[in-house]
């Protein structure tokens, strides 16, 4: 069954440390997305990708980097984590020209 | 600038009642409007969607309405059940574009009381 798998499910990080969130999809979708979800803000787009090797800035990219080394994998990188980045992060995939997304189960990140 | 506005932020209804969630959007190029349902601890999942060429789409107890002139859409849940308790997101996009990016509303947390 096609799916989007995120790891880890939960992460505790220290302020100033580096955090990498991983996402793998078996949908063979071209597009992948990283969102964060916070109460009152809904889903906010951080970075997205059209395909392997491409990354684009979303609406709130500051403090985050992204990497798309292959069609299947899309990572979100926090080089210097801050407490304001405490949130739930979702990865999603979507096909070219098709707006339906498949979401992963999320990564809950706590930065202390 | 928020592309999609959603209300209410939270809603409590009795079992068997009708739930109504509403959204409005700004961009006239949007032509595709999905609703996503999210249960606690899970990612959002597509619930129902509508294209701008239609004004209504039904799927069981769930119906979505679209008003192009007013740039508004709504989700109606009849005979609401405790199992419908979840967060609901409306979204909008220009379907067919290379990116196909969805713009999400802020979400409505629905609680259905038995």
C-alpha cells in the first residue's frame, strides 16, 4: 500500500542542536511538502519539492532547510533548533498537477 | 496574506445533529476545493472534494457546497456521530498547475457529544 512514512515519531532536541526529520513515500509522487501544525495556525508550508534535487521555499522557511536526494525521500533540517520550532511536523506527497495529498503521521518535536 | 479563511475555530454538536463548517477564499484562480479530516495523532486525510464547475457534492453523510460568486464553500455533516470528532481543514488550489499546491484554512476542531 502506498504510503508516507515519517521518522522519528517523537523527538526531543536541545536548543542550538541540529535536527533532521525524515520522510519517505512509496506513492511515486513528484511533489513533496513539509508543514508544521500549531494550534490556531493550521498547516503552514515550510518547504516543498518538485522532484529529486529540487527544493523550494514555502511560506515560513526561515530556520529550516530541506533536502530531496531521491524521488522517495525528503528531509527537513533544523541547523540550529530553537524552542519556537517546537511543533508537530507533517510531510505530504502529491502527484504533478493533482492537488490531493497523502500525509504522513507526523513528527512531534520538542526543543528544550 | 491568508488565502483561505475557515470558521469556526471549534464547534461542539450533539450526536444526531447537523454540523456546518465554512470557508472563504481570495484567489479567483482556485478551482479545486478539498476537505481534509484529521484525527488526534494522525495526519490529515482527504475526506471530500469539489471542483469549481460543481456547486454540490455528496458522500454519505458529508456534503460540500461551493459558491463561486461569493468565493465560499461549506461542509455539512448530517446525523453527526462521536466518531466524526476530529479537526477539519478546508483547502484550495489551482488544479492542473505544475505545482498543484494546496492552501489550507486554519482548521475547525469538531467535538460530537453522545
